[in-house]
């Protein structure tokens, strides 16, 4: 089970339903909307893919297979941008 | 005695906002050639470039959210309509929603203002902290976050598509699947 958490170098602000984030080490700004913003909010606490999907499936009309594939891709993007990291196990 | 005329939604919106005068949406406003003397007399910071005449924003004649020289304001100020106003005037956006966005922008602007160095204007701080070219800045992270949040919100709701965006922001793409339950 891989847990993900926000990196300490990422600052963020809620703007209406969206999230604006700043990766302070790299200097880049990011906009997150919809499911992406929701995943970011859920990562307030470290979470794994299964936990994230359990929560998202109560909020969005999506089946588990699709949800897991989409969220895994999303986590990969966020990790590549150093917005989140894996919790050392 | 006739009943008072209802105030048009657009007037209510603009007099509650004033953001286009603050430098949050634009760095400068264009003047016509024959407006230079009047603008100087009104105390506007006139900037003569190679090809155009402007005055720098924020406008020193902004009083709260209203124009202090309204009857004599430059033509560009009379002509300008932001995206939010156009949406309200076209009926695409209810006034209450637009006023909510103005309030949100006001909060985001206040967040920036609390971190802004004394005497710094929004256009100059935006140029410094959110450069459009070259390497992104890494200093003043808190101010940069507030400025990013404000600018992203204004780009989305206030600036017209034809004006382009002030901020280069990276989108973390949302999955296309899944609609809110």
C-alpha cells in the first residue's frame, strides 16, 4: 500500500471550488479544478489510492476501475511536479 | 412624481468593484493623443511610449471602488467592459453571482495587499514575481501564492479571452470521467 502526501514545498490556496498551488522549490504555479482539486483536498492527510477512490466514489459518478486508473494517473502527474510525494514506508 | 429608475445591473456591478482601476487586471490604460493634458491635469501618471500614450495603474483617482473623476474620466475607462460585466449585461450571469465573484476577488486582493511591500504597485510586483518569460521566481513564496491565486481568479472570470492571460499556470488535468453525484 503506497501512501501519498503533499510535499512541504507546496503552498496552496482555495479559490472558490478550485485550488491554486505553488511549488516553492521549482517556482511553478498550478491550477486544479474538479476531481483534481478534490483529490488535493483529500490529501490533507496521507492517503492511498484505495482510500482516495472510496471517497471520490461517494462524490462522483464513476466506477472503481475507472476511478483507480484516473486517480493513479493524477497522482503520477502530481508526483512528477513534486506537489505530492510517497510516504516512506 | 415618477418612480426612481432602477439602477442597471452593470452600474451596480462596476460601482461595487473597481478592480479594473487597481492594476489587478492591467498594467496600464491607453489614452487618446488629445487626452494627455487633461490626464496630467487630473493627476494621472501619464506614460508616453514609442507608439502609444498610457497612464499607469493603479489609478490615483480611484476612491474606494468608484472613480473620483467620473465625468472627466478618460475615454478608455468609459469604454472598458470586463468579462464579468459583459456576462452580466448579456444575461449569461446573474448579478448576484457576479457580485459574489467581486467579493472573492476583493478577499484575494486583500490577501495580496497584506504581503505587499510598502509603496509597491500590483503591476510592478506582478512583473517581478510572476514573470512571463525566463525562469520562474522562487522568492517571496507567500506573496507569490496570494498573487497567483488573485491573478488566476481574475484571468478566469474578469479578463476577456481577447486580452489573454496574465498568468502562466500549469494545469493538473482533471480526469474526464466522473460527474458529481
